[in-house]
C-alpha cells in the first residue's frame, strides 16, 4: 500500500470525474463553482484515502489505461453472453446444469487485479467466485468443464494486462 | 403521476409493509427479524418517494435499512440469537 | 411523435426488466443457494444497469448520474453475492446433491486448521 | 416460523393493523403533497415562486412556499424550513443524537469483553470483500459530501449525507474487522463540527437581525440555484454533516466492540 504520487494523482482525477458526473450543469458560473469545490474535495479525499486503496501493481500507466478499455469491451461482451446463458438454462425444460466448485490459479500478483478478476468472473457465463485461499480462486461453476483454467484464460489475460 | 397507478402502487406497498411487519413480530430468529425490519424501511422509503418527499426517503433508506439493521445485528451478536422458545443451534 | 431518445430508453428499460424477470425465474427454478445466486447476480446486475442507462437516455440531464450508478452497481453487486456465497458455505449450507465436484471444502478445512495452530 | 396453532390468536391484531393502515391510506390519498393546500388564499393567476403579499396569508406552509427562496436563498424548501425557519429545532435534534451516541457509549463501557473471545483465532476477512470495500469507500464518501454540500439545491442535506458517510465507514468496518478510525479523531471532528454550528448561530447574533441562527447573508452571496448561495445555510449543513457522520461512525464503532 505504498502511496506513490502517481496513485494520488489518479485517485484525485477519478474522484474529480465522479464529482463532475454528479453535478453536471450547463451554466458557466455554476460549472466554475462546482469545479473549484470538486477539486478541493477530490484533493482532500485523494490525499487522505489513497492509502487505503488496494495495491494496483506496477507498469506503464498509459498502456494500462488503454488496456483497461480493451478489458471493458471483453467484459461487456461476456456479461451479455452470461445473461443469454442464464436465460437459456432457466427456460430450458430440463435445466442442463452440472454444478461444482473448482479451483483456478490466477496469474496476477496485485490485490486489485485479484478483486477485479473475481468480480468479472462472477458476471461472466456460468461462474460465481467464492473465495481466495492462498492465491487460488475457488469458483462455483454451473456446468463444470474439464479444464477450468483454459476457460478462464482470455479474461485472466485481459485483467493481468491492466493490473499485473 | 396517474392517480390510479399511484393508488395501486401505494396499496401494494402498504400490504407488503404490513406482511413484512407481521413476519418481523412472529420471527423467533432475531437476525432474521432485523433483516426483515430493514426491508420494511426500504419499502417505507419507496412510499416516501411516491408521496414526493425525497428528503425523507433518503434519510429513511440510509438510516432505516442500512444503519439500524447493522446496529441491531451487532447488538444481537452480543446476546442470544434466538428468542425464548425458539430453536437452539 | 415520440422523440427517438425516449424510444431507445423505453427499449433499454424493457430489456432490463425482462432480464430481471428471468433472474427471478432462475431464483425459483434452480436447485440450491449457489446456483440461484449465479442467476440472480448476473441478470439483476445487467437488468439494473440497463434500466439506469435507459432512464438516462430518456432524460439526458440524468445520463452522467445513471452511468455513475451503473459503475457502482458493477463493483458492488458481485462483491455482495460473493459475500453471501462464502457466508452460506461457511455456515454449512450444502451443495445440491447433483453437484459433481467440491474443491473448496477441503481447502477451507485445511486453512482453518492452519490458522488455529 | 409461522406456527399454525397460534396464528388465530394474532388475528385481532392483524385486523386492527389493517384497519389502521386503511385509515392512514385514506388520509394520505386526500392530501395533495407538494401542492399548496389552501387555494382560496392564493392570488388569481399565481405562479410558484412568485412573491405574494404576506399580510393576508395565514397558512405558514403557504408563506414558506411563496417566500422561502427570497428570504433564505435556498432552492430546496425543506432545507429552508429545517435549517432556517426551524434552525433552533435542528440544533436540538443534533443534541439528541449526540446524547444517544454518548449514552450508548456509556452503557457499553460497563460490558467487558471476555478475553477468551479475543484469543479465539478467526479466519482473516475475505480478500474480495476487503479490497472491494477499500475501492468503493472513497466513492461513498464523495457521494455523502455531495449530498450535504448540495443540501440547499437538491433533496438531501446534512443528516442524509452524514448517514451515508457513516454507512460507508460501516462497510469498511465489516470488511476490515480489526481496523478503524481512532476514537480520538472521531470525537475531535464531532466537537469541532458542533462548535462550528453554535459559532454560525452566534454569527447571526452579531449581524443585522441580532437573532440566534439568523441567516442575514441570504441574498448577498450568489443567486438562487448556485452552489455558493443561500448565505449560511450550506455552512450549517456542512457542520451538521460532519457532526452526524462522526456521531454515527462512533456509534457503530462502539457497538462493534473489539473485532468480534
């Protein structure tokens, strides 16, 4: 949980964007006031709270931000597929399920990456992340495959590019 | 809002609230009762939105359904989970 | 004549609602807590996001707030379902009898023994 | 849960509750919330926000509705009433909350945690919940600040914003059972915010109207609807937000005990 200056700057920027999204206005005077207030608040929160944010790993920031959008694309595609999958399983008269809890080993080291991977696994087809025990992730799988690691590869790779 | 829609929604919410409140009273498991109570608060906050009182709805949603439930759960954890005559684990 | 953004918003809201209904159906039909959570989390997250964005499209002044709500839901919903699943397993809710494999139980026992020593 | 044998005993109570609910419902349907209730007192062709002659008006609600944005500079009528017209009551309300939190702390200080419970080793908290709570906590606090800073513009205010911040801290406590904000910091924030509230009241004593908690700068700072407007109202709401937030956080912290 090192507090590098880059991390504080990024936190302040994200909080600032969130503030502007909350207080969007069209008149110039009001906008200027909101920007000043938002900058002060984001600065204070960023300096005080960037220490508690999870460790995000290290790497080239520009490349990681670009890869984040690639990850978002993959993630949204998987999420829509997941919903169609749920619809198919629920509406199918025989309910083709073969559930079980399997173990996979994610490739990333940073805590943030592990958390994001677990979250996106929960929202992708047929899987629900249960728990981390010593670096291995336990997944409840609605129809267990022979090689769960292989099925996780694309998502794991995408998250690893962003949060190594 | 359409008067009829308003009446239908409000009636539904009131019936749900009463049903949940009865379940809270009759539950022997106190943690279950605390969670159901937070459900009552959530529906109450929706009713406040229907009655055009968003300020009260915000207070009700955050105090009633989040803080009260957790404080009750913390309090129950310090004593017994089940009421007298209830099932023991 | 209805404006085009209202129509798009309505379509998004209807899609979201139908996903929510499917999630609720899954909650009834599937056999155990973990399978039900799967159906519920996925369809309710996408359904709620779709409804939020739909409202944002219908009223463009709310769009940024709707996106913020969607981001918040995307972070918090999977976390809460994970917490429910973990809590259920650790307080002894069994898997469905048709389950084929359970690697979590032994690992959890091993870890608990380690912590106690 | 619902034993059939005792169900008939609660039937009268249920019937009574239904009757009560029906009465309330009828009462609610009759009331036009948010609309001026006594239309006879309104001038012909009245538009909301238009200034009317308060001499002939006897209904306080109508008077607030017509003149609040002029007199207090607040775009949110509820805030105008809670902090300006009924500011003294709000001070009392905050004091009651403070007393409740203090009382809980005093009661719980008699209960000693048994040492065996402390020694019992538990599994560390789940990594996903822990990191997720850390990730969303700044966002929740930002939203709480937004709610109490915009109390005079949009629904919400000091109480709501403070409670939102407290529930964010509660999430952090659940995710991180062994850590938390120190009691000292919480009580310092709480007392400073309380003093600020009283201080803003004394400002009212020193300005033109010489009344405790008067809002004499209402028209001077900015137009209605701006972030900087409504005189002292936003400052009072900031003080209330910090006070309620720290009080509720302290309450939860006390109830939680030591990591159990």
